[in-house]
């Protein structure tokens, strides 16, 4: 070659190879391609910098975006109700579809057949009877008899009015809880009301508002009103997958009045259910759990895109049941250990409470997309701690991702078969633990 490039490779623009140590030229097309690549790299760097710092989530945007979403919710609700007929939507489902299992259970308990609620065929017939025998999808009752104490009076009103009253009453509890957490900040309250989890829970006629109220108030009252806090956390056993960690933390941190109050509350609830519904109702519930586990959880009859747990994520990606349980256990253990570590440290209450709530969403294999309304609690507490002590890199963007998750998780899972909920929840928990670790290090140094 004599150090001279072949004419076919000779370019027209100068360049230099630092590796081969000689000057050469490149074709104009190649130079343009290199410029495009460098431009894309610079653009990607700018995007990552914006996401890292989260400066785009300023107060002006956070004052506008919620109003846009609220307008969209109202329009969607108007279309949803307006296209229904006889309280049945255009897809043949009841309005607030998950409420029908509660309403039918109330009717059966009032009629003196509480144990029959756990017989799926009889419960399905009761649901159909609410709508004059119409063939509607079945919505199973998988709650322990504790929830019957809440459900019992609900069938005193016609279905539509009962649903409206139930959502209004539980939303009032949700709003009161978040109002206390955000410390009467109007912008914070606007974000809490416009939170997509609120819309998802309302659309399904679910009990997430009640769960947020009990968990939030139980944590808020733990220091000043420990006996009442114990009552709130004890009542949370109506949905036991969300009660375990909240009941463990007072025990770990030796808040004995909270523990005693919670134990007494649970005991009273148990005795009340036996007195009102009989021991056979508990026997029926226990017998039904294996069918619920097999059909609803392991076989995914609910739909993997609706369940946001690590277990469901593994199953959606084709993993076996054994591997899915193993992954769920590993994550659950990590979440419990992280929570215990945080609660045993002298950290701000907001940070400890946020970690507990995020861990609560990670430890259960049965976490539905409407249950993500629980994220209102950790988002609010992390926002408060961030405003007080400054935000770390990626925190603002992560909080926005958590806030948006209830709106997009099912759609992404259904359209792309990609589990979104579990990874985002894991990242959120990791961000919160990182913040707790940094705060603890600062405290130790000072």
C-alpha cells in the first residue's frame, strides 16, 4: 500500500486517526452521519440531565397538569355513565364493577347466608340478581369476614345510590388524610385529588380510599394518639395483605400502646364476626383461599396486566409459578428488612412512613392496579421531605413516575405485555432507601 490509501477509499475532507497515527479524510456522507450521531448523543445527554434534576417539574406545571387531568376524568366519567344502560356499561359490566361483589355480599349477609358468600356459584347468582338476572361477568369476594362488618349495611340502598354513597364516604376519608399530610397546602391537595389512582379506584368502585385512610391515619397518629392509631391499623386487617407490615413496625419499634390497641381491635373484630356471621363463615373463607390462590393469583384469571406485583411480572414474562413465588419472596424480604432498618433509625417521620407504604406494595403478590391509590401516601411524604431538605438526583422524576403509574400500568401491560408496575415500585422503594441512607449518614456525621 506504500502508506497511500487506495483511490476508492480516498475521501475529500480531512481527519485524523489517533489510533493509527496518520491523517486521512472521510467522505462528506460519513461526516454528516458522525455529526448526526454526536447530535443525538448531546440530545440524549440533555434529556437525561433534565430527568436527573427534575427541574421541569416546577410549581407552575404542577399547578396546571392536575387541572388538565381532572377535566379528562370528568369527561371520561360523563362518557362512561352516559353510555351505560340500567347501570350496565357498554361492555356489559356494572358501573363500578368491583363494587357488585360487595353489594351482593351485603344482600346475602342480610338474608342470613354469610357463609354462602364464599360459594362462588351462589355469590355469582346473587350478583346477577342485582341486575334482574342479566348475564354479567363474575366478581369474586376474596375478603376475610372482617370486611362483612363494613359491607353489611351497604345493600340498604339501591345499587347506584349505594355505590355513590360508598365512594363519597371513603373519598372523604382519603381527602382528610391527605389534607393532614400535605399540611393544608392547596397545590399538594390538588395533586392528591388529581392523582390517577383516585380515578382508577373510583372507576372500579374499589375500597382503596378506605385503605389509604386507615393506613395514613394509623401512621400519622402513631406518636400523638397511639391508642387511636392502633385502632386504625387494626381495622386494616379487612384487607390483610396491606396490614402486615404496618402492624409489624410498632412491634419492632416497641410502641406497645399501638400494639396493644391493634391487638384488642382485631380481637373485637374477630368476636364480632363470629357473633354476627357464625364460625362457619370463617371456615368457608379459609376453605375458599386455595381456590382464590390457584385461579385468581397463580393462573391469572384477573389478567396479568391488572396485577402489579413482582409475582405477576414474572408470570407475564413467562416465568413458572415456583420462580414467581421465589422472586416475590426475595423482594418481600428485602422490603421488610429495608423498612425495619429505616424505622429503627432516627429518620424524619415522613421518610419512614413513605418507605413503609412503598414496601407494603412490594410484599404482596396480589396488588391490583386500583390498589396503587396507596401511592398517594408515599408520594406526599417524600414530596414533603424533599421540600424540607432538598431533592436528590432522579427523585422528582421518580415521584412523577409513581404518580402516573396507576394511569398507564394496565395499558402498557395489555398492549406491550411488559410489566410496568413492579419495576417502577422497586425503583421508587430504592430511591426512598437511598434518601434514608443519605439522611442517616448526615445525621451520623453531625
